[in-house]
C-alpha cells in the first residue's frame, strides 16, 4: 500500500446470500467498520439485493453490483443498465470478472464499453484482469495482462482513468485456495501500474488503485497489502463470513 492511495476492500459475494443472510451480515459489520477515509469498503451483491442493501449503506460501507450492461436501456432481457444502477444508489460495479469472461462471453471490447459506461454514469468501475494457469506457465502473463489493461482503458481520458480501480486476479488463484505469493502479486500489480504509466504518465499511475484478488484470506491479507503496488483486495470466498470480512477490512486500515 502507499499512503497516497486509499485502500479498497471489495467483497464479491457472487451468487451467494439470501436477503436475510445479507441483512444479517450488514448489521453485524456496519458498527465495526473503519471510516471510509481510512478504507473504502464495498460489498458487491446479487442485483436483486442491491436496493435493499443500498438503503443500509453508510459512510463506511458502499454497495456495488457484480456486472452491468453497457447500454443505458433497451431490449436486453435479464440485464441491468448503468442508469438503473445509479438510480438505485449503487456506486460501484465489478467489470470483466474472469467468471463473466469465461461463462458469459465478456470480451476485452465489452469490458472497455462497460468501463466507459460506468464512468459516464459516475459509477466506480472495478475492472478485472488476470491470466490462466496455462498462460502463466508459458510465460505469457505480461502479454495477457497488457492486452487486457490496454483494451479496458481504450479511449478513456486521463482524468477519468485515475478513478478506475483495476483488480488483478490470476484465474488459477480464484476460489482455489492457491493465492499468488506476495512477490508474484506485487510483481504483476506493479506491471499493471507500469502499463498505466506508459498509457497516461506518472500522474495517473501514481493515483490509480490496483487490487489483488484470488484466495485472499485473513491469514494472507496483511503480507499482500504490505506490497507497494497493492492497494487493496477483491475478495470472494472470505467475504461471505462477516468475521473474516471484518478482519480483512481492519488489516487494510
Ligand atoms: P476468491 O474470489 O477470493 O474466492 O478467490 C476472488 C474473486 O473472484 O473476486
């Protein structure tokens, strides 16, 4: 972490938690969360729960969606638009998660369109990148990450670019219990920052927040957050338990 960049801990609940479970979680964590000025704490829930959770969001807790469509409205059955999210009080959205890329046809191009749409509607995008195990083992990590990051930032001007949060999530580490070592995570997050510097210069690369994601737990969060280029975490499994999630947020403080 770097004291000039506010840390972010974002929980990605994926397709988990009923309304009752979600409310119980929010009531448990809210009194214990640090101030938003210390840690930006975000919970990204199922779209069905967003409205109900937004009503309980406070200074120290923000609510996000896990995906959205790039169009403002239209005949896209089952989708949610940035206009609908914003109007419901949602302030963050995860874009291009590897599960969306793998199972729901998200491409570098749609990820870029969605980041642009989020910026246009003043929603903070948490835009994801990450390599497969095969790509890492054949030394293609940097090529893949560079391609994904350059594509997601395509046509985004510098003043907007620094508001985007990038999450580096090696696919082989997601939900597998295999975290990247702190050295590996730092090296690749640093590489992402270099790509941003090449695109926009240091004023943007020094400001943009880069998160690590992939089997982050209370046991490994501190050593990951101690790395210069890691500004927080995007967390799946460990965000489902209120006690674990609180430990992650407190570690970031
Ligand atoms: P995990 O998921 O923490 O369960 O590995 C991370 C993510 O998918 O964002």
